[in-house]
C-alpha cells in the first residue's frame, strides 16, 4: 500500500513543478541593473537634434524611461496607455527612441500621440545596450537619486501600471 | 519503373537540400571583414554568450539585431585592447549571469550546478537499496510453500506435454 503511493507522490511533485513552470516567464530575464544607478548617457533629442540631454539633467526627479521604436509592433499596444498616463502628469516619461530613423519616429508620434516630455535618439542602440535592453518595448522607473527601481519588459499593461508602477511612484514621493 | 521515379525524386531532393545549404553558408559568410584573425577572437567570445532575444542561440550564431550589435561591441572592445574577461564583465553588468553559457558558481546558481549531482546520488541510493532488498529475498518474490508447490506442478506439466 505504501509502495503504491510512491509513483503517485513523484507524479504529484512533477505536476507541482510543471504547474509552477506554466506561470514563469522565461523570456523576462531579471535585470542586474535594478537598484543600481542608471547608466550615464548623453543623447540628442528627437525634437532638437542639435541639443543633447544627459542623465544628470534628470537628477532630482522621479522619471520613467520608455524604450520605443516606430518599427516595434508591441509598442503600439502600450502606447494609448502611456498617452493617458502622461495626461495625469504624475511623473515625466522620457522616450528612448531605439535604433530608429528620426523621420519615422517623428511621424509615428504624430500618428499615435506623444506622451514623452522628450525623446532621446539612440540610433546606434548603444544606450540601449547600457540599459540591458533586449526586447522593445521596455520601461524603467528611475528615482530622484538616479537609481533604477523597476524594469518592465514588454508592453506596460493597465495591471502593471496599477499594481507595480503607480504604488512605486507613490513610495518614491512623486 | 516506380523505382526510377523514386530515385529521381530523391535526386531532386538532395539537389535542393544542397542548394539550400549553399545559400545558408553564403548568407552567413556575407559580412566580409578586413581582419579574419580579429573576427576569430570575436567569435570565440560570442560563442560563450547567450542571445537574449532567441535564448537558445549563442551571440555568435544568432542573426537577431541585438546579437549583431553585441558582436560589433565585442569587435570594438577587442580593437581597443580589452581582454576577454573585461568584455564578459561588460555583458554581465548589463544583462546578468543569464548571458553567460558558463555561469559562475554562486549562491543563486548552486542548484543549477549541484542539482544534477544531487539527483544522481539520490538515484544511486534508490538503486542500491533496491538491489540489496532483492538479494535478501531470493527470486525476488516471497512465495508460500503451497504456492511454490503449485508452480512446480504447473512447470512439470508443461515439460510432460512436450
């Protein structure tokens, strides 16, 4: 009787592992940059290409960095939400226009709305690499000390905004 | 007659596959580099790095945009005189241990490194226990004398019938 239970027990343990595995998201690799200072950058902006914006310019305020591109299909999913969020003026959203052409990016914003205070042009994708970007869209929350506090891989959903981003922003005193 | 047709079909298939692989090789050889020795060093490092976009491919093998960009970074850093370790560190700072195909032994990779050995030991223990258990009961099964007698009778009957 006891012996007969052993395969059943092994089966139950296996099922347990598989059930947990179903809920995991292997495509979302945890970033080692969480709770580390955001990488330094200095990039031209979309609206004023001859003018650079650097990480130091944003010190002292909580801000969101959203990595986007006109060629990125998934960016269109989260875009209306970002536009709505920008209207609440909770914190500024800065765009990192990743490996994109300036004309395409400007046209894309004209078509779908512009939630960004400014957008940085990362045409070579080098700042993207510094931020460990591997799947656009990605979104970072950066605190007043310039430390990365949250990274969202893939589109920001209403749930992520409500359950993760907004509570964090409140905590950071934004 | 159908044999000839089959042969012909196989011939066509082989030719097609051959063409396909030539095309694939041609695509991989596409970017011509001025320094093959440097390129070899780039690939040695790129082969130790996982492409985060495709996850089961190395940065050396992947055609993803990010892999191309990271190979470019490796090339630039080698040209600037950086060592392999410096380049691997650069990648880990940005993408974490996940990017290494040969992750370091740390507290959070302990299960990854020791797990298989733990499983092997557990399996060995079960095996040893089973074998010992079997030795104690010859024939593997405990039969009552009546059962043994019946089995013997059945076997004898079988040989008689032959």
